[in-house]
C-alpha cells in the first residue's frame, strides 16, 4: 500500500504548492490546508502502514496482542492535525481582516505595510 | 602567565571608569600594566638566552585540541618585549597626544585590548588560539583606525584594513586547519617537530599559499600593501604602535614562527624572497613620492616588512641573524620616529614635510632624538640600524635564489630609505624657520619619554652590541632558524662588500635627498600607472561585491512571497534530489498488496485535491477540500489509526464550517495569472511532488535509527496505566509537547478572537475601550473619516500607477 500512499502524498504536495503559488489569498489558504494533509499522510506513509492492528492493549493484558501499528507517528500526526487547525483558523480570520483593510484578495496588492 | 597577560582585558573593561577619575593622566597609570609585563618578560631573558624555553600549559577546549598554552622562546620573547616595552611608552604618549579628547577612555579600552591580543598572538602555542588573537588584533585595529569616526576617510580606511586583513585571515584559518591535518596536532611546538613530514606532504603547497595569504595581507606585502598607508588615518599613537612596531609584524611573526617547520623548500624560498624584495622596493619607492610625514613613515614600514619577509625567504644562518637584528632595530627607530612625527604634527599643526623647516631651535629635544632615530633608519654607524643593515646585505649577497634581483632591489631600496630618513628626521629641523599653522614649541614630557628611550636603546645596542643586542638577536635567530645560532654583533666588520654597498647607498641617498623636489616632479608621469595599482583592484572588488549583492537580492529576494517560495522549493528539489540520486537506490515494490476500497479512497483523495485546485467555484473548492479531509480520515481508520481518524473528522467538520462562514465574505475566484505563469507553477509544484513521492518510497526502506516505539508499547500499561498507546504518548511520554500544543491553540484562539471582536473601523461605538487597545491613541473616532478617506485615495493611487488592468477590475468588484 505504501507506494500508492507515496503517489497520493506527491500529488497532494504538488497541488498544495500549486495553490500556494496563486495570487489569490483564498487559494493560498486552501494550499495550506492541502499541505498539512499532505504532511500528515507523509509521516503516516513513511512509518509504514498496517491493516487492522490499532495500537491498543486489550483489557486485563499488559501488552498488545501480536504486532500493532507504530503508535509514535500517530501521536505526532495527532498533534500536527490539531496545530494545523489552529493555524488554519488564524489564517482564515487574518485574511478576512486583511481583505477588509486592503479591499483586495490579490497578494500582489499586499506588498506595503502602510495600509 | 596566562592570567598576567589576559588580566589586561579586565583592566580594559575598567578603563572607562578609571579615565573618569584620572582624566588625561590615566596614560601614566595604565602604562604600569605593560611596564610590569616588560619586567616579567625580562625575567625570562637569562633562561631563554641560555637556550631553554618556558611552557605554560592551560587546557581550554581539550576535546577539540584547543589550548591556551603559552610558549616562550627567543622569538616570542623578543616580540613580547617589543610589544610590552613600546606599549608602555605608547600609552604614556597617547595621554599627551590625545589630551582633552572626549573619547580618551574609549581609546585606552581598545588600545589595551589590542595590546593583550597581540601578546596572546605571539605567546600562543596553539594554532586556533593564535588565530583567535590574530582576528582580535584585526578587529581592534579596525576600531583604532576608525577612531575619528566622524571622518569618512577614517571609516573607509578602517574598513579597507579590516577587509584586507580579515579576508587574508580566512585563508589563514584554512591553511592552519590543513597544517594541523597534515601534522596531526594544533600545537605549534609539536608541528615544528614534524618539519619533514609537512614539507613532503602533497598538500604542502596549497597549505603554504593559504597561510601566506594570511600573513601577506596582515604584514602589508605587495600587492596587499595599500591598506597600511591608508591606516595612517588613525591617531599617531596607533600608527606608531599597531602599524609600525607590532600588529603589521604579526604576519612576519607567524612566518618566522613556522619557518623551522615549513621553510627551506623551493616554493618557500622563491615566494618569500620575491614578494619580500618587491615589497621592499615598492615601499621605498612609494615613500619617496610622498610628502605627508606619516605616509613617508608608513611606506618605509612597508619596505621594512618586505625586508623581513625577504630575509625569511633567504633562510640562511646569516639571514636569520639579519632578521632578528632588523626586527629589533626597526621597531626601535620606527616607533620613535612615528611618535616624533606625531609630536611635530601636534605642535605645528601640519603633517606636510615640505612646509616644515628650521624647527631645531624651537624643538631641540625632538630634533636631537629625531636625528638619532633617523640615523638608525638610514643605517649609519654607530646606530643599531647600521648593524642590522650590514647583516641584511651580507644575507642578500649570499641569497640562494634570485640573487641578482634581490641584491639590486635591496640596494636601490636602501638608497631611497636613506633619503626618506633624511626627509623625515632632518629636513623639518634644518634651514630657515618656516611658518606653520600652529606656533611650534617643545612637546610635553609624556610625548618625548618614549622616543628618547627608544632612540637611546638604538644607540646603545649599536655602540655596545654585547650589552643586550647580541643576546636578544641570538635567541631570536635561533628560534626562527630552529637550530642554535651563535651571534656576536659588532659595528666593524672590516672592508667588505656590505660596507661598500652601505657607502654607495649613503651617497646616492644623500643625492636623492638633495634633489628631492625635482626627483618627485620627475616621478609624476608615473602617477596614472600607480593609480591603476592593487588599490584600484580592491575598489573594483568592492564594487563587484556590491553589484553581486544587489544582483542576487534582486533575483532571489524580490519581495514577493511566491517568488521566495519558488526559490526555496527549487533549491530544496535540487539539493535533496541530488543527494537522493547520488546516495540511494530506489526499489519498486510492484508486488502491491492493495484492496479495491483502498484504491477508491486514494483515487477520491487525488481527484478532489485536483478539483480544489482547478475549480472556479468557491463552494466547489470548499466541498472538495472537505472530501480530501474525510478521505484522509478514512485512510487513517483503515490503517490502524482510529484516534487520528476521529480527530481528523472532527477537525475537518470544523474547518468546512469555518471556511463557509468566512470565505463567502471574500470575493470569488478570478483568473489573476497568465497561462505562462500557471505553467511555470505547475512545473515547480510537479517536480516537488515527484520528489516527495520518491522521498516517501525511499524512507520506507531506510531506517537510520532503531525505533523508540518499542519502549512505549511495552511500558504503556505497566508504567503509564493506559491501554490506548497513542493517548499515553500524548499525555504521558510527550506531555510537555502536548502542553505546548495547548498554548499554541490558546494563542491562535486569542488572535482569532481579537481580530473578530476588536473592530474599531467598522463598529466604533460598540468597543470603544477595546478599540483603543489596538489603535494608537491619536486615531480617535472624530478623525476616523480622514484616515479612511486617505486610505482610499492611497489605494486608488497605487492602483493607477502600479497594477495591471485586470487586477484593478478585480478590486472594484470587491468594493462593490
């Protein structure tokens, strides 16, 4: 499955970067969202994936039964998802505010600091 | 030992406070420091003269073979004595010279720091420590040349000196690292034992060239000599000390220090003899063209530095003796002459020797001392300068390479230096009294003490060479040569070739002095050629540097974020891609283990991401972003990460709501870029995506470190009492990380709240108090309209002048 995931990650990155290179600030935000999804999947895929073996310990046992998926990348991704949401919320409100002040959603019109 | 020397830094730190108390008399107080060091160094003299050495071990960074070990042998002792001895008088002298200067305290801070750095340089046994002190002398020299920081010329000269010496310093560092690599140690004493190994190593020549680049720039060898005369913008005590007696000799010191280990090869002899001799000639020639007394002396210093380098290149036993004698003689007379030149400048108000004359009655002591020091510079018996010059001629006529060239250059240079000596030391005092900007009178005691003592030493070492001269020269020469050299100096060597050369140069020198004015005007046609010299090259290089900085800033940092992004991505792709291809081999896992529903989800993910990119409807984009998010969540759930799936679904739902709420207050998508730009961006995005795919493929196979997950899985229940291992990691193993995450979210929430809630421009009545928190106090509601009006006008202006028609339309639509 990993090669498929690798290709998916590559396409997600490409589309994220393409969107981040747009002049429209809304597209930039969409690019950021795609980028965070791409990064999460990258960590997930790079660690190797397994079907149907969540890192859980059955009741009464000290160790999980058999081989389970690597819990560490999952914990990292969990943190990343939440942080990405915080960043996104901030960015969305920021561009909204910037639009109100500058009256444009074109990044090329936001080069000055005095508006 | 280390403490005694380095305590000078402490003294320097206290100096501003002390100078507030003692005013201009502080020079006498501070001079106690180098004076006591001089006494301490003198205490080592008998030991060193007997042929032994003293080592003071002190480990500094032992793990990197860097120590603060000090080492005293004939060479370092000779230098240490010159630095602390002359330094004593310079500190006293500066008190008189800069009397009443508002920045006297600052001057002494830098001067003391320099003195300590210079002592550290000559005493250090470790290459890296030596380099640190070396750079410290460059930096303090920079600050001292630019001491009159209100003068643009001084600042320019300071920068020039810094760039030339520090540029050379970089090469020197490279050379030192190579040397240590070849010899297997950073300790100079250990390296000098490995002479044969070093000389026969394949990297000998590049290493030598790197080290010489450092020493030649520092010691103002041709073609890097131009910074030294410009450094005369510094106050005279600085010129006398740094740019004549001590710092500029650091390069010569290092060459002499390394001579037993590196010297004697064909490359060494040729390079040093040639550059030394040419520098000697160029220095003397440029000196004779100058009329500024400090420039005259500066160029004659260049000449002396060239002579010393040449002698190191010749490398015979005689040359070693000549080197040590010439070094000592030069420091004594040049220090004295510089201080006297400063006294002349100070008391008459001019540095131009052509307007000075007849001062012998007004300044009798200065005249007498000048004469003695000048005679030593000219190499006239019975001064010590004569002894040194005779030795130099003896060494030159037995030079192993380029003999005739070296003899010719040495002879002409010495002729011209005799004229320079007469111009500097004789001309201002003889003939009729000429009018000067200030009414001349004798200099104060503080400014005469140094020259008197140094000139007396010149005379004494010459008349009574057995007194201390022989011993110092013997110790120095033995250390430079690397084997014991028996020295017994004497004034009279019998009728021989060197005496004849001295005699001829004296006659011709006197003739040049007599016809100096017409000689200078004859030389004037050469001016355009000299203007194209190495200094012009320096300016060209600086212009080129500015041009390059300007060019690369324009190309790489044009202020557009998207451009930065492209540059960063392409650099990333180039570097990472290269490493990937060069180091790793890609293995294709074509035996795919894929189920249909997984494939469908992957396809859905990719398709919706592409739709989000290319749709022209905002709703379409938001909806497809939702599909992307939920597909990722499904992926997580399918591949054993239920926690991630739950979080992703939650977050994705919130995200879609947020986007719907906010994005629809913004204008719709319009096409802002041309097809060409789109194609370029697709290209950049495409190759980055391909690289990311390859990276993932390779990381699946490569494991750099053993995973630490095993520990976490094993101890989750026994130690942390949790059955969901991911959760245990978050709240237990990496709890601090999670705490940080909570802070980040809280900050983001506060930012969002502030931006939504505090809205003075559109809703001033609701939040008066909150509004004033963000806006500066002067923008209060009554003035608000003006502010808004101005803003609109500004916006209109910028649109009219700068932007394209399509974006203008776009903005209007936004307004509507």
